[in-house]
C-alpha cells in the first residue's frame, strides 16, 4: 500500500518505521530541512525520551483513550524498539530515560538510519497545504507539487515551540477534512508574574513547594526547583503547574513556600535564635535562604537591611516566616505558545478509534502525536505519547501483524 506520513517528527518517524516494516511503500513529507528538528532539541539537547514511571495519570485528556494507546506500545516495547535500532539508553532515579550518549541527536540519527534501511522515501522542504479525499485514497497539495496515497498518517505535531518547528498547520489540514479542534493553550511553559519581587532575583534558583491559587483556593501543587527571572518564574516545579495556569483563567497567584523543610513554628524558632547574634538584617537569613532571596524577602516587608536584627519583635519574626512560607506572586500570564514545550488541546480524540487511531470522519486517515488533544507532564511523557501513538497509527489497523506483540 502507498502510505504518506505528513510530518517527520517523533510520531511521524515511529509511524513510518512501523508502516514500512509491514511492507508498505512509505513516504514522509516534512516541511523542515531535516527530520526530527524538535526532537533534536528536547531535554535541553539530551532528549528525555520516556519515563519508567509510566501511568495515564501523567497525561491530560481522555484517560481511557490514552491508556489504550499507551498499552498498545508500552515503555518496555519502546525501549526494546530503540535498542533494536541501535540506541542504548540510561535512566535516572526519577525514572527519566535518556540516550546513553546524552545526545538528542543520537535519537534522531538511529531513527533516520532505520527509515533508510527500510527504504522509506524521505522528502524534506515540503509543506502539505491541503488534503482531499480522492476515490479510495488521498490527493495532497504541497509546496513542491501534488502527491497521492492510499493511506495517510498525519503527524504534524502541535503549536508549541515555534522555534523548533511547532505550528498550527496540522490542525488546519484536519479541520479542512471536517475534524474539529479544541482551544489551544501552552503547557510546560515559563510563567509571567508581577516582576517587582522576581527581577532582583534573576538567576537565583530555590527549592520550593508551589501552590497555584485562584481567588484563595489551591488549584494545583508541585515542588522542586524554581528559577527566578526578570519576567517571573521558571524551572521544573513551575512547568509542572503551568498547564493549570494557562488553562485556569484570571485571578491566579503563585504561592511559593521557600522553606518547605521547616514548618512555621520551626522557622520562627530558627529566626528567633538569631536575634542575639549581633548581625544586621542583611544577614538575618544567611544560611537559611539564598542570600539574594533572603534580602529580597526582608526588603519586600520594608525592613532596612542595615538595621540590627535585635530590634525585631515577635510579630516581626512571624511576619518574616509568613513571607518565607507564602511568597506570593500574582500571575500575569505565560511566555506563550512559542516558548512552550507542548500544546494543551488539539484534535479531539473522540474523532479517532482508540484501537487503531483511524479517523472516524475520514476512513483511511490516521493521526498520532501532539496534534491530538493529549498532553503529558514534564519527564518524557510527551515523547512516549509520540512513540506509542506513532507506532499504533503506523500499523494502520493491521493489529494481527503488530511487529512488537
Ligand atoms: C524545547 C522543547 C523541549 C522538549 N523536551 C521534551 C523532552 O525532553 N521529553 C518529552 O517527552 N517531550 C519533550 N518535548 C515535547 C516533544 O518534543 C513533543 O511533544 C513531540 O516532539 C511531539 O511529537 P510529534 O511527532 O507529534 O510532533 P513534532 O516532533 O513537532 O513533529 C511534527 C513534524 O511535522 C512537521 N510538519 C508540520 N506541519 C507540516 C505540514 N503541513 N507539512 C509537512 N510537515 C509538517 C513539522 O515540521 C515537524 O517536523 C519538548 C518540546 C520542546 C519544544
């Protein structure tokens, strides 16, 4: 069968390898100059390709659908597939899996070599602008001329990360065929807050418990590293709650507990124990918090850094502890889709069969990867979605012959 895969990213390459292994004639049409452009920059250039702690709870979308797809090609099968094409991987205590080479480029390379060994026809610098159903198959309009195929796999990715190739083109292609698309929001993205109390801390990292509050009630929580920037906050613990911020509407505040190791009482005692130290306020929190952070906490409360610590009252100590345990930053927004790692939203999964990923609207058309309304947490979950759904779409319903089962 003649199969065209539109989009040569993670899901598209996985789909093409599966379809070609099943003896189909496969062509990948990719609008960029080379395959796997986004894949090559994942995980800060290291590519966190999956996570050993896999469960549907790490995903947002229809859980039943997501489980069905993840179970069809699970983490073990994914790692054995990669080993089979020459990629040795290594895992961290958090469960995150990386190539042993520590280079995202290795992941792209082994996929490229596998495609080439299977004689997949790779056409780059080719943007597909329209899909039409034609007889038993499909006719495509592209930037380099028309193409025909009897089966189509759409893996155009999401809108996130424009610099790495993210775009809305895939959604438009499928909408042109009668599919719908949900609202799109950036996820795994830096957060803009009022920056009066973050800008002086630019470059400082802190361990914190993070709570997103909407009009006083907590709507999301995380903990871990927070990075302060001139526009607001970033870092893994912020990425983990960013989806609830970009989809959470207005009136949001991020509250940071900058000393989660100590409760309020212990923190009060610690500060009180320093009142007789003869220090000035500048050094009251030295050894407790990053120096810049400690001084910003005290300045935010209006204390003069040159005053002696001995002047502090019991109320003052309570106020300082409160500020450390609840460092509030009103949210302005996020750095947006271009800066995001993944798109929340996409083509509704109800429009696809969870067993085959064939469109319920356009028979013969399959879709996989970020273009679908599924997104995962930070930690390799989005790429696992791309591998699992890409593999399943590549089977094109030929489940009897699943090479991995
Ligand atoms: C900076 C960054 C770091 C990330 N790090 C990680 C990580 O470490 N771990 C993780 O799990 N996830 C990570 N992600 C998310 C992950 O990269 C994506 O979720 C994943 O690549 C999605 O795979 P995909 O195949 O669906 O889309 P993509 O990999 O984006 O591939 C889609 C391809 O389709 C092509 N295309 C689009 N439209 C057309 C068209 N009309 N015609 C022809 N070609 C077209 C695009 O050029 C692109 O190559 C990261 C994302 C970013 C931006």
